[in-house]
C-alpha cells in the first residue's frame, strides 16, 4: 500500500516538475520570441536608416555632380559608375563670381555682384576621398564649399588648393585616417589656356586637336591634408578648338593612366559623348574580367567649342576705345601675334570702336557697344555691334581709295580693310566683323 502512495507521490512530483519546466520553457520561448522581434525591429530600423542615409547621400552626391554652372566655351559631359555603396568620388564646376582679382582687369563697369569677366572663365575640381556613404557625401559638400569660397577671392589653382588643403588638414583632426586627392583646373578664355594644380590626384588626359597629340597633365603636389603648409605646383597648357580633356577618379587598383591612355587614343576623334560611352563600356568589360577593380568612379569629358574667346558689353563712351582695344590686343599677344599684326589690329579696332561710339551711338554713354572675340585656328575674329540704325554698306566700295582722304565717310573703313585679312558687315549695317591672321 505504501508503495502505491510512494509511486503516486513521485508521479505527482514529476508532473509538477514537468508543468513547471514546461511553463518555464514557454516563458523562455516567449522571451526569446520577444527579443527576436525586438532584434528584427531594430535591424529593420537600422536597415531603414541605412537606406535613408544612402538615399540622402545619393541626393547630395547627385547635387554636387549636377551641372549647375556654365563652363564658358566648353562642353561638359559626365559618366558616373556606382554600386550600392556611395563612394568618395566627386566632381564639380566652380562658379566664378566677382572678386578683386578679376575686378582689377575688368573693362566693363558693372557695380553689381555678378561678374562680367567671369563669363569668359570657368573652374572645376575632381577628386576622391577614402570615405563612403553619408559621411562621404557630407565631407564632399564641405570640400566643394571650401573650393567655391576660395575661388571667390582668387583664381590661381595653386592658391585655391592651398586653402582647401588647410581646411582638410583641420578636418583630419576630427577624422582620423582621412585622406583626399584633387585636381583643380581653371580655364581662361581670354588667354585660351587651362591652368591647373594637383593634390595627389591622377593626371587628366589632354588631346590637342591641332597637333593630334595626347598627353598627361602632370604636376607636383601631395595628397590634400598631408601637410598643412604644402605647396602645389601650377602649370598651364594652351587650348584650341576641338581640344578634349578627360578627367577621372581612380578606375582600377592598378596604375590606370597607362591603360586609359590606350583607351582614349582609340576613341579620341569621336564625339565627346560617344568617347565617354566607349570608355565607360570598355572599363566595365575590364571590371567583369578582373575582380581587383574599383566599383565607384567618375569620368568627365571637357571639349573646347567654337565660342567667343571674349564677350563684352561696354557703354558708348570714347574712354572705352583704348580699354576694349587693349583687351583684344592682349588676347592676340597671348596667342603669339607679331608686332606688325598687333599694330594693324590696334589701328583697326580703334577706328571701328570710334565709328560705333560716334556715328552708331551718338556718343551717348547710356547706349551700349557689344564686342565679341573669337579664336579660330590661327585667326582672331572680332565683332563690334552698336545700337544704331546702321548704314547701307552695299553702296560703298572699300577696295577703292577714297577720292577725298580727309572725308568723314569711307576713309576709316578703307584703312580697316587694308589692315585686316577679311572684313564683313551684319545685315542691318550696325555690326562689323574683322578677321586677322595671328601668324
């Protein structure tokens, strides 16, 4: 009998232990389930925040890459290759506003913030930082802001990189291991030159259309932030119509400039957009065959167009004759025009501007004169237009010596015709264009 009660007691104990253990296990499972739900929620929030950060980073990067400013006389084309991770590659056109460096050599009285002379100039920067995601996008925005701030007071690429270098050196105090490379270029259409400096960046490729030559735009310069007092070599290269410049951020983990030179050589005669499409396609093919490649890069193409080398609007005042004349003469001298040619150009322009101000505008300073300067191959072309009604130039014979060399009409245009290679008028008779060979 006692055995039966003993077994019964043990059975009850085992049942109670089982119930307790089951309840405990169920509580543990519920707790685990709850923790799993919390973890899934946290992971979901992290993923959501990550996605939002990447979207924000993408927006910031696209904003920096967007062409919001004109690079006067230059076609700009961009190709961006990026994986799901936002990289540290960047490119931006730099707006050039009014600053003391330009005002000292400006011939157009303006009194406004918008700089007339800056229409003939343009800056740009391309670079790479060793950050990714939102931190990269925010740092890129700060770097571009520092560049724009520097460009608002100076035009020298070397001095601009010095200021940006000082900013990055200070940023490295708060961002350990941070590094940045950059190339800054400045195109001056008045001189027809590209001035540039390197901050440890890959050298861009320059195609000289006139000589059919391809070369690297190299210069000495350390990574930005390496030394707060670093100096950057400044160089310049002359540009002509049809020249192309290929800028890029690191494409491969190997030395890419040699390979890229070969690729550019194959397609350099193509249209700029076609050239970049072919480069991007061949680089992508290379990426598929080689795992040791960069998955984020930018390729930028610049092509010099047949646009005015200088464009000015000045008041119809006699004091502007010498200012405009010397501005155009300066451009011609930079391109190598001989002293004899300079004299002929100076006399011709002085006569044309005098006619436009005295006869076309009645010496009224409230009226304006438009002047455009073009460089075409080995010629300089100048167009002067006044706001007058014009005259019937078709009735005049500019090849015949005037009967009265002291007459008010005909003499000046005859002299101009004899000094320049070509001379022709606009349909309304209030504009004249002259062409003078630089050789």
